[in-house]
C-alpha cells in the first residue's frame, strides 16, 4: 500500500532517514505514555526520552558514537534544487509524525489531515507573495510552542526558508535554539548555502539532502500522478535529466520545449568567434526573458497587495508614521523582487547549461561507444556525429567547458563573461 513517502521520487536515502526518525519520534511519545490530550508531562522528560531514543537508535546502527542518520530531532532542513521534492518530503515527514501508527501509513486520520493541510498541529508557511516577515514568524513561533492538541507534535513547515527576512530568521533561530519540547521545525531551502539559510540556523538543524532521481523514476511519477502519456513522459524525464518539475514542464509546456530546442541548436552554430559570441548573447538574453516572464506576474501581484494593505485607512492617527513606514516597505519589496529576479535568471541559465552539458555528454558516450541511453534522444544523431569528429578527448573538453561555466556562475562570476568564455572553448574544442 502506498504510504506518505510514495511520492518522494527516487529518494531512498532520505526516506530511510525519515522513516527511522518517525519511528524514533513515536518511541518518544510511547515512552511519555502518550498520546493523551493536554498532556501534563514534564518537558524535560520528553527531551531526555528524545536523547535516549537517539542513543538507542545509534546503538543499533553504526558502532561509532552517535549515528546522525538515526533518531529524531527538533529541526530539519530539506535541501535540493527546485522540483526535487523538498516540500513533498517535509509534508510526508509531518504526516509520519502525526500518524497514529507512527509510520506514515497514509490512511489514518493523522496522515490524511496532514497531507490535506487540515491538521490542527501542522502549520505550513509558504510565502505566496511577500517574503516571511518577522511579525508572522513571531506569531508562528508562539503558536508552535503550545501543547499539541492531538497529543503528538506541533509541526511547523517553512517551505521557502531562503525567503525569510533577516529579522524573521532571528525569531526562528531563537525557537530552534531553545525548542519547545514537542515542536518540530521543517525547513525547505535550495541548499544550505549561507545565502539560503543562515549559518546559525543551519548549525541547529539536521540536513536531509534530496538527490536527483533517476529518469525511470521520474517518468513513472509523471505517468502515475500527472496522467502524462508514457512515451512523452519517458522522453521528458530523460531530457530533464531526472528533474521532476522540469520534466513535467517539458511534457506540458510548448514554450519550454522551444527554449530547449534553441539551446540544443547551439553546438552546430559555433563556426567562428563571431557566432560564438552571438550564441553567448542569445543564451543570456533567453535566460533573462524566461526569468522576467516567470516573475512578472507575482511581482505585480505582490506590489498591488502591498499597496492595498498600505492604502487602507491612511488618514487616521499615526498616518504620517505609516506613510514613512510604507516607503520603506515598498523599497524592501523591490529589493526582494530584484534578488528573486536575479535568482530566476540564474536558474534559467543553469537549466540551459544542463541541457547543453547533456548534449556533450551524449557526444562523449557515443565516442566511447558506451552502452548508455542518450540524454537527448532528439539530438542523438547530431551528438554522435560530434563524437566521431571530436573523439572522446574533444567531447570531454567541451563537456568540461560547460560544467566549468556552471561552476563559475555559481561562484558569482558575471554570467555573460562565463558564458562567452564557454562558447569560445566550445568553438575551439
Ligand atoms: Zn497514518
């Protein structure tokens, strides 16, 4: 029977960790003679039981000290690229914690209400518009400190922990540093890079990294969950190189397919310095356009929402102070939107580079006559021709040029400079 972890595509390690933690959490509750509503248990007992459960799990695992993969803890970070299923993982784990069987059976009221978003002890923060501000976070932390009404855990899921304002991050840090005995924080972020999650919060959390799932696993979920035709699902899963959301977009969105086609046309257009620089410009501009389209709608909606909020009742007492404050809030919003646009551009460019790397990877495996399926079935013939012309060494140099470009952009090299350098390397070979 599919349990709450069934939709976590190709994440066996993470699922193992979460199952062990859920079992350990259930043991803590049993040790405290629960579930029972409005428990009178001493908080220190719970913490002691938690430590004991950790030790017990560690003793059953590796022989060295404490096994960090076992047991339960109060704060978790789920990391992985967008679309890898980090919020799916957080929700599944929350359900397992609220499961009356302590396993995440998927059918009991605890599992069911958590997955449906109606469990009284599970709070989800998913900033639709503005980032998560300090007021919201303080209120959340306060509510999260109350005794769980269902007698199990208070669970707080923060879907975009990378969008906490600094003040909100500090409010969260206080709660994570001195956690209420029955409160569990589940954070989701692209990575544990300090730009995404502050170092101090990171140091208090256990990290669950989500891997890139296999193409077979992705195709399977596209068919099963999204009703996509099997042949389209297989093509999209392979072309997306295991990225669930990307595969779904490719299967459904003609514009995403066009952008990919344009990227995969790059290798045969590189005939000289001029065309290489042109190709670099085209790639950068396509990423900018894609990013602008992806954030335009939410930017406008956020601005309108903030203006409505600020415009309400502007003549009463303290209106002058409110106006001063509102200029600051608008400025804040613009700053956040700008950083989100930059991030969206980088994401779009990175997707293009991943597609391009797939092409040269196909050329390399073809030159080596490796018995593996191509990433891009629709350009396989072209990649094969490239592989013959360049030999394995030439194909590998080109693949490395693309990967170096990705690494350079990650390390904050200006995208245009990194992409121009890559295109020239790809042309020279
Ligand atoms: Zn259950």
